[in-house]
């Protein structure tokens, strides 16, 4: 009889342990940001909006130049994309994907600039392609922030 009680206690402890583990692994993440997290979101949103506008200006110039040029005035605001993003610091853990998208957007922008500087107007189509990719990544980053903070984890 004592053996059955011991087995019952062990089974009960295991069931409680499994229930606690399931709760801990499936509960939704904490979506409340502290002041530093809110400041990061505000800074990131302002940065990504400005980068998106700069990318759009460069794309418009590419489209209207008919393959002739892309001015320094359009390229200059894009040059320090990564530096400006780094100034914002690390994102809250909930928003790591937005930071990754921002870094990838800067990579696309920087590659577009390198292409244009190396090959000039013959590379405008490729330059534009990478700028469009950067713009999509910036949009994705802002969408990810909105989705995560609203609680939609799908």
C-alpha cells in the first residue's frame, strides 16, 4: 500500500511539473515596455520613417533621371544608415525582429550605394532594386513593432 502511495505522489509531482512547464513555455510574452523600451520604439520609428523617405527620394530620382544619374543629395542621407541605427542601441527583446529588419535594410541601402558608386548609371536598375528591398524591410520592421505591441503573435 505504501508503494502505491509513493507512486501516486511521484505521478502527482510529475503532472504538476508538466503543467508548470507548459504554462511557462506557452504564456504570451510581456508586451509592456519600460521607459527605455518606449524610447527605443519612438527612436526606431522616427529613424525608419526618415530612412524610408530618403529611400523614396532616391527611387524617384532614379525613375526621373531615365538612367542618367543619382545625385549626392539623394545618396548622402542614406550613407549613415547603420550608424544612425546603432545609436538607438539594442531593442527590447520583444522587438528583436524589427531591429534585424532595420539592419538588413541598411545592408540593402549600403549595397545599393556601392553598386552606384562603382558602376554609375548602368547600375541604376540594380541600385533601385536594392533600395526597394530596403524600403520593404523598413515597412516590415514598423509592422512587426505594431504587431508585437498589439499582441498579435501570429
